C-alpha cells in the first residue's frame, strides 16, 4: 500500500524528491552529454584504447545526476513554495501561494515507468530560464496530484464551496479522432517537416550526398510531371507528420471541471496534466487561422490572469477542432452561451476602408519594389509576378474588413479581428483593469481609435481595432463607468 499523500501543513520542513529519481537523473544527464560522450568514445578508439577515458566520460554525467538529486529539496512554509537546488551555485526559488496560477503534471516515458511525475508551478513571472522554473521533479503521481489540489485551493482567490460535490465529474470534452482532419491544416507539420528535411540535407552534405549523373538521369516523364509529383509527395509527408504530431500531443485529451479548477490531460508518450485555477480564468479566445477556418475549425484557449506569454501552452482548452465544439466549450467555461453567439457591431465604412488600404496598399508597394528589382536584374516578364501581389491581397482585405467587430454581451467584452490569423476574444468585464484609447494621425483624420482593454490575463490586453470614437467611449463607459466618466465632459 502507498503512503498517504502529505498535506501542505506537513511540508514545512525541507523535503527531498522521490528516491527513484536516482535512476532518472543519471539517464537524463547522459542524454544531455550524449554528443561529448560519442566524441570521447571515437577519440578513445582512434588512440587504440582509451577505456579509462570512456569510463570517466560516462561516470561524470552519472555523478552529476546523483548530485542533482542530493542537492534538491523543497518545502511549503509561511505561505510560500520554496525550491532549493545546486551545490556550488546554490539557487533558492520562492513564490507566495497566492501567485499560483496553474499547476502542470508532466510525465516522460521513464517517469511513467517508475510511477513518477514532474509538478510545475505556473506563477505568471516572465522568467524563462531553466534555473528560474519552479519544478518538482519528480514526485509519486498520486502525491503530486494531491499536492496540486492543495496548491490550487490554498490560493486566497480560490473559493471552494465546502458543501460542493467532490465526486469525479464526467469530462466536458474528450478527444474525437475525427478531429485529425484538421491536423494537416496547422503550421506545426510544415515546420517539423522543414526541420527534418533540413537535417537530412545536412547529413547528406556531410557524407558527400548521393551522386547523380544528370546526363543519364531520366525518369521517362516530363519535367513538370516530376515537379508535380514532388509537390504531392511533400504534401503527403507534411500531412502524415501533422497527423502523427497531433496524436502524440493530444492522445487521450480530456477537459474536466473540478472543485475550483479546470483540469486538462493529454499526451501519448509524455503525458501532461494541467490545472487552471477557475477564479483566474478571465475569459476565452477562439483562434481561427485561415487553414482551420476554411475547414470550419479552430482552437480555444483560456485567458488566465497572471499567466506569462511563455506559459501559453498551459492555457489551451481545445486543440484544433470543429467550430461548434469550440463554441460549446466556450459557453461552459464562461458560464453563459451569449458571448460566443453574440452578433458583433461593425465599425463602419471608415474602418473597412482602412482594412483595404493597409492590405492592398502595402501589397502594392511591395509588388512594385519587387517588379523594379526583377527588371533591374534583367528578369523581363517575370516582373509581372510582382504586380500580381495586390490582386492576392484583395480577398485578404475583404476578409479583414468583414471580420472586424465587437460586442458587450452578458458581462463580457467580445472583440474580433484578423484574417490569416483571426481571433475572437471574450473577456470578463470584471477583469478589465482599465481602458486605453490610442489613435494614430491617420485614425484621427477619419474619427477612429483603437480601444485597448488592459487586463492581467493572457497577452495583458485585448485590442479592438479601428472603433469610431463615440462607440469606443460608450463601450469604455459601460464597462468601467467609475473610471471613465470622470474624464467625460
């Protein structure tokens, strides 16, 4: 039988991590030093032996892993979480419990094999270095889950009804394999494929590549056919990589609502469990990149107060999925369906003209510059391609003008903008700290302004582009009258 998980009150003394990490840390250190170890092995073989150096090369990362375990400890005392690590260069990380925004549980394959997990505490700080991450690596899985619940409930902003039903609730959402059709429409597969092809090119270049005699290489088909088949092969490869990556990342995905928190679980090889303090969720964002939007899909993420940009992955509520799924989950998270379905107020002809001039005008300038450069280089009729850029910008401009809008619905500010990467933000009025009205010289000429809602969540602001000034002032006054009205005549 496993030992009962200790409560926060029992962790006031410095605690070591699980002893099974003595098996994990050396393996991780050997992996980190893999390239130097290979170099030592090759050098030893070239010198006709070198067994002592090879042994020393292996023992060094193993000893480093052992020291990492022996010099790492943590405690929760005085309303703070403290992590201490390092021998010669000692680091002590400390954060108040009321700064806890998210708690992630991540388990790599070796962690899962040993029944361990890494507990990562998200505090909303801007630190991104490895030495500034508050990770407890590793804890027994059940102990980490109990500690996660205690950390979230210990935050003063989290209020859990003592009479609430604590029985496990059915998931709000689980993975549907039909969503795999959206995977090839994301950019992740193309990025990974480009990296793989680049690495393959480096390997072929370093090894001399494959020698091909252009005089004898004949596939028996026209050149354009070869190019078309190459494009098809790349598309198939990108699609396969995208689908595989989607499965690896989102396998067994589930979104569950617990007492005072939202819980997400996903991952095939490395599992990740994320808990979001419910009182810190200030709204949701529906992101619809062009590829997903054309197929009727998108992503949903939470606007979490105090969560830094580097922790954006912790706020993902729904992976690429059908739009109706995003709208349904958004309604559950917000507690009302109205904001996600609310019709948007347009910003008038002046705002639409700005969408057109900014898109088509910019494309026209770039196209003209490209055409001139081609002509100067002796490219001849290829300069026509540069002049075609404004034509490609026309549908983008029309879509940007059509997407622009805002609303105030059931206590939420709704803002939508963009075309290639359209997003619709739903921000709780209670989480709006203040309003900024920003207008460039061109906006002032046509009576428009950009209305920026300052908040402590997500990107720290939600911007409503090119709003007529009377509408902007009315919206700001309706949400924060005690702040805005003192500035009105």
